[in-house]
């Protein structure tokens, strides 16, 4: 059971979050305030918010569980995200911000046509609620139940959703990013304390850990027949899932769209890159160590709460719990705000263009609260899907490949057109569903992450082939919405330490060092 001191720490944290949300909501009047923070966000809050939103409760619980059952190989989802973040900073940020788009699907309409925007927006709304938001609520409720066993699953999910939904509905993106910045700090402090405590359980001896852990438990490069992540998946699956998540997903990219300038957007992304290297050490490593400290756990998803309950002293449990709740808040508030933005800006505003900015903000708040209820109702159903991490990744692997192909060729292939984009989204998604079903029936013996790479290649071929068989896009569209080399240097003057290209190079070197040291 949680002590009164720990409970007081958690309550104090919730009060602070509520106060931040209340203060920020006073200046949130228009749709641009609600969904883009008035386009005034600076690099510090962008970077911390990107990190906090990436490190959701599903990450804490799911990655710890995956590390317990299969080792540290799933760390590639964290530090591997640096590569797509760099791609976002160099190639996509200037295109997005110079076009002043309000949602990522809006890019598809500007570059291609309305059909692609509607399809992608609808897919994003659905996955944001039933995968991201509901997954975060389920993971959070699962952990809270381990400390307070009498908590019922469904009401706990609803209570978490209600708290995050209210300050998101009224404070908008600015409330999201400022609370996320606070949450990122709490996450790092709490998880670092947990790592130190777990390390203490093995007498601070890495040699003892290597000797006691199963073979390959601390290796990133796995055999081709590995069930968790065969080495071809590092090339064919992980990069494209990461690219979709950070460069095309409204849930993440919305912070970039709200940046004060291209410079601040890129610096914020660079901060997130370096922060994304910490989860290996403070979130995944403890889960991997738990195989030695707690060798008999039956359910991997219970590793994180077991570690918190068994190894941390009174007081630190409250800080880690606050970090866990902050992870829930950071994922739930982000997905609710982004999904609401898509509903209002991609659909309602198009159907009713006469709406004023204040009216649009009102509908945004209503849609946020409705989506909150939907996610809370769906969250308990995730218990029927097996491991939380497997649920998330397999859901994403169906929808990501055609989206990644359309965005990549949209920015880099000047001949790609609306017909190629739209039919690729339709046919590529259908192919992903078919291969997923065949895999469930045992007729497609290919790891789902390798399948991602195969479908991405097929989708790129579809975009290129259909585009070249139909009318080319208008030259003015191509000029405005595709990448040109000079855009890489936009707003990149100043001393060397402010040069985001140098920062990108350092981050990439550190990523490849991870692979070399943990083979």
C-alpha cells in the first residue's frame, strides 16, 4: 500500500498541474491559441514537451515489461527515434512552418489533394484515441492498481482521462506543453532514482548482472529468427515507424507547428534528441535488471510497479508515482488536443468556414471532452490484447507504411501527385491489413517489423508508378511544398554551438555508438 507521505507528494503534484492548466487557460481564446499555443512556443518547452509526450505511461510500463521478457533490444525505439527527429528537423520543419499549416494532414491537401488529407486525418484520429490515449490510460490504471488493489480498472481509467481532459480542453496546447515540461523533469528524477535503487539490489556490479542474465539479454543486435526484433527490423521497420511517429503524427508534430520560428522548432527537436537517449539507462535498464532481482514474475507489464513497490523507500515512491502519473497526463493531454485539432480544423472548419476563431475554440473544447470519454471507455478493453507493447506496435505496423511513403515522396519526389498519394494510402493500408491477417493465420511467416519495410517499399512504388501514369502536380505546388537544399540552412546562422546541423551530427554519432557498444 502507498504511504501517506507518498500520497501527499502525488496530490501536491496534481494540484500544481491543475494550477498551471488554470493559469494558462486564461489566455486561450482562439483556435490558434487552443491548438497551436498562438505559434509562440520556444525551444525549451518544445523539447521537453516532445520528450514527455514520447515517454508516456505505455513507455514506462510497456518498455520495462519488454525489457524484462526479452532484454534491452526495445531500447532502439527510444534512442533510435533520434534519426527520424533529425530528418524532421532538416527536411520537414522548413516545409511545414513556411507553409503555416495548422495540422499535419493539411500538408497532404496542400501538396496533393483533399482526399488524402481526409483519409489520413481520420486514421490519425482513430489511432490517437484507441491506441495512444486508451493505451496510456490502461497502463496508468494498471500501475495504480498495483499500489491500490481495490481500484476498479474502468473507473480509474475514466478518472485519469477526466483530469487530463479538463485542463487540456480549457488550456489547449500551451497548457499541454507547459505541464509536459514539468512532467519531463519529474519523469527523469523519478526514473533515475529507480535505476539507482535497482542497481543497488545487484550490489552495483555489472559483472554480476551480465553473468546472471539470460544470453543476449543486453544485446541490441539479435539473430534473424529472433521473435522480438530480428536485426533486419532495425533497417526495415524501426526507422519508418519512428519517422511516422515524430514527423507525420499530429500528436507529436503539433508542438513543432506551434513554434515561434524555424530556429526554435529545430533547437527544440535537438533537445528532444538528446533527452531520448536517457530512457535506455533510466527506464529500460531497470526492467532488464529485474530479470535477476525478480525472476518469477508472470506478467511483464507488472515489472514497473513491482520495482517501484519493492525497491524504493517512502518518499521516493511518491516521486516515481508522480512521474508515472505525469507520463499518463503527457500522453493523454497531447493525444486529446491533437485529435481535437484534427476534428475541428480538418473537418468542422471545412464544412463551416464561417465559424469565428472563438467559436472554433469552443467546438475544440467540446470535441476534446467527447474524445476523453471515448478513450476512457475503450481503455479497459486493451487487457484482452496480451502484452501492452505488442498491442501498440502491431496496431501501428498496419497503418504506418503507406503514410510514411506518401510523406517521404511528397517532400522528396517532385513528380508525386494527388492520385498517387490517395491510392497509395488506400491500397497500402489494405495490403497491411491483409498481411496482418495472414500473419495471424500463420500464412505469412515474416516478422511484423520486417513486413513494415516491405509494405513501405511497395507503397513507395505505388506512389511513383501511379503519379507517373497520371497528370503531374502543378509547378507552383511543387515549389512550395517540396524540399530544396537551401531550406536546410534556413535560420541557421549564429555561433557553432547553436548550429542544429552540428547538434544533429553529434546526436547521430551517439546513436551509432549505442549500437557499437551493445552488440
